[in-house]
């Protein structure tokens, strides 16, 4: 007998029929003798709908009310699934974040989990109850409802698995695992049987949508085995786990893209200490995440600074940067929101040379110009013009022979 956390995403609970399908899956594992904690997202599209409503009600909605509102999508699904499980003759109970006590900090819309009380869930599991927990939400120490950021129910599931010392955390979604590239744009994409935490983390950070990056960080930290599976078939699945010898043999395990990128260049910045701090501090203060940063070699006391931010934040970022640029006497600010970031990822890169060169030359062969480059131990990213995204992904997939297992 094992303790299993099963998380189902929005497409798996999109209507009552799909929820009945989820119930059957849950019961299969229950009847095999496991204790089950189910974590649910909101119905597909529901969180977006709630966000739109919030913005209709107020231009800049108060964050406390906003989180209380957008967390309600999960209240719907956990109660409905519990009702369905009850109807099928099983003991099930829904628990919202504050009822479990998933305690978070106070940063609304991107709260981080401090701790999870295990008592209530433990008691229910002992009674044989299937516990159905609302993902994406928590409560701060003053009792305010918080949310964990878009896609946050993955993080809820892994955090619960860690806190409850579950044997496995199964993430059910509409794809049957983690692929070498997004199958919807790359015909030859192949499902991976296993992937290391580090690679998964970089894939998720670099734009792969299967798992929220924060959930992978937690899984790695607490060594929670995460199994990504489809809720519509029994086939396939990808295990996210500790690195092993087999994994190191492959140089690159996947190529991914992120269209949510915009590039800002501050032209002719006086090159003196404190300039970068002056530029990036206001962005940080406004919680704008800066991704890649490049500073050109300085020429006659001047330099250019280029960096990327999320496309959604380009307007605010531009305003802030214009202001600083004026103060420090930079020549001008240029903005390009028509870019995307392509990355290749693999733990094998550490011990292989020529990976970057191969990436650059395969892009060149397709006539794709590289606008920015950044590298880490197990990732190389290039910013390119957005219109070349699909072409670049497929070219790199071919170049690194990712279709061959
Ligand atoms: N419902 C939330 C969202 O759409 C959380 C999740 O799906 O993981 O972002
Ligand atoms: Mg998701």
C-alpha cells in the first residue's frame, strides 16, 4: 500500500463527464489499496474567465480580493469531484487551502508555501477518506486567501506530496508525458520515459508548459518522484526523478521555446558603476522579472544594455526604463516585442563540447538570426525573431537527433 498524490489539470476536469473519468482513475488506485490525495485545478478556461471578470470590475483589482476571487475555480472542481465520488459509493472530502492549512507568505498572486499542516489530511486518510484538495491556493498567517501563480496546482500537489511523505506524485494532464519538444509544433517530438529534476526544471523555466517550474524545484528539494501522465490513456508517462547514468549519455534531452518574451535595449549608456543597479532596481521593485541580460563591451565610455522581460510586462518595463534612461543620459530606449526564446537543455552538455556551436550553425543554416545568447551549465538559449520559432525548434530537434531514443 502506498500514499499517492494525484493531480488533475484543467482539461481533465473540464466537465462532469471528464470528472467522472477522473473519479474512475482515482478509484482504480484506491481499490488497489492506496491512500489517495487528489489535487485539482479549476476547469479549463475558468481561471482566465475569473481574471477577466476581476478586470471588468476594477482596472487594477485589489490583490487580496483578486486572489480570493481567482481561487474559486478550484472550489468548484474539488466539491464536484467529491460529490461524484460519494455518488459512486466512496468516502471523499474536499478541503480548501485554508482548511488543510497550506500556509503561504503574503505575496498575493505568487505566494510561496511556508508549511502544510498534515493533521487534518492524516485523520481523514485514516478513516479511509479520499481527500480532494484545491490546488493553486493557500492562506497567509492572517487568514487571507492567496494564490500560487498560474499553473500553481502542480506546486500544491508536489508540496502536499512532500509534506505527507507520499510515495509518488502523479500529475495527470492532456499529454501523456514530457516530450523532446512541443508535439504540437514539432512533428518528430518523442516522449521521454525519464528525465532528471534539473533538466525538467530548465525545460519548465525555458517555456515547456507541462509543469510549473516551482513544482519541479520542490520535487527536487524533497526528492519527490513525479510521474507525468495523461488522464485519457493508460499508456506512456514520464518519470521525473534523480539523475542516473543513462541520462548522462544523452547530450541534449529537449528543445523548448518561450514566446512570452520582449526585448529592451538601452542605447549608449554612460559606462560607470551603479548604472545597471539604477536600471534594474526599479524593475525589481515592480516585481518585473528580467530574464536575459547582455551588456556590450564599452566603447569610448559608453555601452548598450539589452535584456528581456515577459511580453505582458513590456509596457510597465518600458515606462520604468525610459525614466531611468533619461536620468542617466542614455541616448534612447528600443523595444522589440516580436521575439521568442529557443533553448536546448541536457545534463550531458557539461561533459560535451561543441554543443553551442552546433546550435548556432543549425540556426544559421535556416537563416535564423540570433539576437541574444545565454548559457548555463545545462542550457543554451537564443533569442530570435518570433516568426522563426517553429522552424528553429524543428531544426534543432533534427540537429541533435532527438527523435532517436
Ligand atoms: N487554475 C490555475 C491556473 O489556471 C492553477 C492551475 O491550473 O494549476 O493557473
Ligand atoms: Mg497546468
